[in-house]
């Protein structure tokens, strides 16, 4: 089994202004969002384009790398 890079995002809720910019640029399927109109937190993202982190106007989104198994 091979692995590829994936990321998990963390949102600094004290900084987040809930503008929805991260959701607007996210190429993930619908449903990769939180109840607060942000990208999903603690859910593996295998696209890892980082658009959400780049577009956040208050730098409230950070990530950590994971190894995801690929069949």
C-alpha cells in the first residue's frame, strides 16, 4: 500500500471572523465544512491545496501533515 501526503486543518476560533472565504475557495466536496461556515477541522484533506490557509484574512487556519494510505 502506498501513502500520499494529506493534511488536517486547525482553526484558531478566537481569531476566526467566520467570513466563509475558506469555504468559497475549497475544492473539496460539499460537506467539508464546519457548522460555523469554515472548512472542516480535524478531518483529513487529501487534496492539500492550501487555498483555505492562503486566503484566510486573519491567518486563523493552520495545518499539520499526515500520511494517508492509498490503495
